């Protein structure tokens, strides 16, 4: 056999082997790339120093458990954001109405954090499980916020809406509204202090 022919054959076979190997590697690369799982960014919720300061301040002022108070603060923010009502106004009302006692009751029949009277608001309560859920903090705050939002729209005024919520429409001095607004302003001063200095609890005189 011609040695030159053998050399040509060997070179051709080697070239084929290299080409086949390259195709295999390319295919494997495609397979690995296609199978590689997408890495999604993980959002880590950062603590809110303003809410934490509010929870600490309210817990101390009303002598409630910090965890319970913190949960109520969260519910007020959730309801306020959902219904476009200032959460600080809601927290001020809760302080005035029930002193942050989820089981608060009045002789008039008002119950819970925002002192909702079930017989007057059965339609709203029905959307959240009915009257049996009135003492659930989430339900009470949500329904109370819905009631306040409606009164604010109907009266067109913060003071008038608050007075109607309390059933004090005939009080020319607007004492309930002034008390709630005063407490809201006190709470408003807690938040900037905590935001400026996250190590602080934002305390104000009780």
C-alpha cells in the first residue's frame, strides 16, 4: 500500500474525529445552557424604623404587648393604604376609641379596636366573615376604616367625618375630632425621629 495514501487517510480520519468532538461539545453546551435554571432576584424586606418606633411608643403608652401592638400597627397601615386613609389617623383613632384593646366593648354596643357597632354595619361585616369576626383585629380595623372613609366622603371634611364616626355631629366644639387629630400629630412626630436615627425608638413624652 502507498505510504502516502495511508498518511492521507489517517489525516482525514483525525480531522473527522476533531470535527465530531467539536459538534458534541457545542451540543452539550447548548443543553447545559437550556437546562440551567434562571436565578431570580430575592427581595429581602427591610425593617421599617418608623413602624417599629410607632409600635414601641404605642405599646408603652397603652401598656400593651409589643408584638400585639406591632401587629395592630401593620393592620392600620394595610387598611389605610388599601382605602387611601392616613394610617396615622387610624392609629390615633384606635388609641382614642379602645386604647389598643382588641376586646374593648362599650355599653352602647361598640366593639373592638375601632369600636364598631355591629348592628349598624352588618353589610360591611358580612364581607369579612360576619359579626362573629368583629373582635378580629384585622376585620375590626378594616371595617372601621371603611366606615371612616365613607363618612369623610359624605361630609367632605376631616373634622366632620370624625365627629360623625363618633356620633357627635351636634358637638359644636368638635372635641372628638380635635382629640384624634392631636394624637395623630403626636404620632407623626415619632416617625421622623426614628427615620433620622434608626437606633432610636422615636420616643416622645407619653
